[in-house]
C-alpha cells in the first residue's frame, strides 16, 4: 500500500491544478505576505496544501492557524526541489537514509541543496511562515512541535497531510 500511495502522489504531482476560485478563501486565512508566499509555491504544493486544508475542514478543524499551517507546510520546497528530487528523497529515505543525509548540502548554491530541503523542509517552511507574518502556533504546527493543548490538532494535520 505505501508504494501504491507514492505512485498516486507522483501522478497527482504531475496533474496538479489549482482553480482560482479555490484560492479565494485562502486570502481570509493567511496574512498578506503569507498569501504571497502561498502564491509563489509550485502548483503541486499549492494543490497539496489546499487538499490538506480541505480534509481538516471536513473533519471539523477550522482553527485559522492550523489551516495556515496546512497551506504553508511545504513552502520551503519551492521551485528548487524538482519532482526527481522528491522521488529520490523518498527512495533514499526508505532505502539508504544515511546516504540521503550525506547527499544533502545546506549550501543553497549546491546542486545537492534540494535534498537538504527534502530533509529539513518542515523547519524551513516554518521559518518562512513566521517571516511572512504567521504566528508562532502556525510555525509550531508546521514544525511538528505544537504544544500539548494543540496535540490533537497537530495529529489531525499530520493525518490530513499523510492522505495525499
């Protein structure tokens, strides 16, 4: 099943589309600079964020900071992380995590930087969200470090993210 799920992710990435009408409610959730960050994300990452947000809303989760985290949790992947980096990251992570860590370079000028993004996108996305005007709670949800009172909401975000 995990392999089939990953195949579905691959084709979902290739076929991702975002209807402008879907983005309208996002303006009411994200601060202006964070909305600009969302708009700069690749289509597949915006589609994924909208899908995660939709699953949270369907589950009755409407906390604006949680929804902001759903929308921006992959913001750091950006245009530097191509589909082949994502596929490679998944494969290396599963088969040779030590090699993935050695391949990853924190130097943005390096061709190996996308593997660093793959490994550290949660922390980097949280930093981008903070820089764009989101709150500490949103960043904590993105990082996976939400405080105990937010544990159930954080688990809901993780589950909603895992579905796609």
